[in-house]
C-alpha cells in the first residue's frame, strides 16, 4: 500500500462493477492508513487475506530490487489460492520467476495481467487501428523514446529493468515480437546505474526499431515519443497520450487526433484507471486468459528483451531473444 498500491485501490473503489474489500501490507502503519481511508478490511499477511476473504482479483503492487523482486511470491500465493492477479511492472526482474508466474496462471486457468499502462490511451488505440486497417501498409520501423528524471542508483541495470517494460511493451503493441537486440549503454561518471540506453531491435515481422531511454532527463518536459512508419504512412504519438499525428504517404494531408477533454486522458493517473478497468472488464467478461491485453506473457516478453539488451551490452554482440 505505497503510492502505486493506493492508486490501484482508488481505481477499484471508483469502479461501479467492483467491490473493494481489503488491503494488505507488511508495514502495518501503511496498511492501517489505507484501510481507514478506504473503509475496507486490513491485513498484514497475504495468506490471511486470501484465507478470509472471497476474492476475484488481487493487485500485487509490491516493489523490491529494481521494482520487481518482490512480485513473485505474492503472485504465486494468490494464483495458488485461485485468485486472478494484476501485477505491477516489471513482472519480475528475474526471467525464471516471471516464467514460473506465467506458467502457474496458465496451469490454473487464471488471469495474470501486467500493469503496462502506457498503451491504455486513446492515442494508442487509434494508432493501432491505422495498422490493423491497412492504412500504414507494411511496417518498416519504429522509433521509441522514454526519458524521465530518476536518481535511483541502487543497481547497475535498474534503469532498464524498472522503466523499459513500458517502452518495449508499446513497441511490441504496434510491431509484435522482438527477434534480435543490440544495445549501447552509457552513464554519467558519478552513476553506478547504466542510466542511458540506445537499443536497436529487429522484429519477427521484419520491422526494425530503436529505443532511446534515459533516467537523466528533466521531469518538467515530455517523457515519451513513439513514431511508427510503414510503406503507406507514418504516425507519431507525443507524450504518451497528448496527441496522435497520422501522415498518409500518398495524400497531401496530416491528420491530428488531440486529447479530447471529454473522454480523453486528464492526467497520467488516468492511464492506471484505463488499464485497471480494462483488466476488470476482461475478467468479468470471461475473455480467454491467454488473450487479455497486457498479459503476464506480455510482461515476460518485455523482460526478455531487456535481458537480451543487457547481454548485448556485456558481450558487445547482437543477441537473439
């Protein structure tokens, strides 16, 4: 029940199709504060909450090393209790743990989603339609950038593992599976963390891609930009949700989709609302667990690209995912 956990709880509480019944945290003061604010039951051990409450969904919003090391155990406990899980990103900073989580959900026939919230915006939905409806032609390349200001220097690869599940998921959302990776990393002299990255990717469909990432940029400026080009057109999404611009190759026009104040995205927090509500909607509708948006498998796929980038950097080589 840190900041992200409270955000998840608030979204569930606002959803008319959901009854928020309990919160849990090992840190009693944090759990008590959230439970009091939300008017729900409080627990300090997940096993007790799973035993005493009749739950459909649990959000796992623990953190840990690189924001992902503390996800595995609570996810597995929930799945073993027959409860569907929405897990914060990264699904895990360990590929073996992430694979075990995904396999367990599949074995139990349960839903495992990952909070890859950057794709859950109207600009991304409309951009994907341009691809699906053939207006982009055959995809050629994608340029993705995600920059924020984060001084965290706890581990060598914190930047890659904690931040770039988001950027890589957006790239996969538009272009599919990544086949090969080549990475170049750098950092300021005082840093332990490789806080800047240039990563080249080859996708299974033949599209090529490039990711620029940084933890050394000002938080006062836009954080994200995505450009996708095909044989028949190109689109650009600015700052996650602020605008989508489509430029058809053979027509002298530019189509701009703004962020409508009615039904658009009011703030970055709304991306959490959109993602969590979509998970609720798909669970309630009984969608095939393997077909949900931003599934655990998607979270695992993003982490595999990250680990390939780390291997590429360490070996100065192109790495197959």
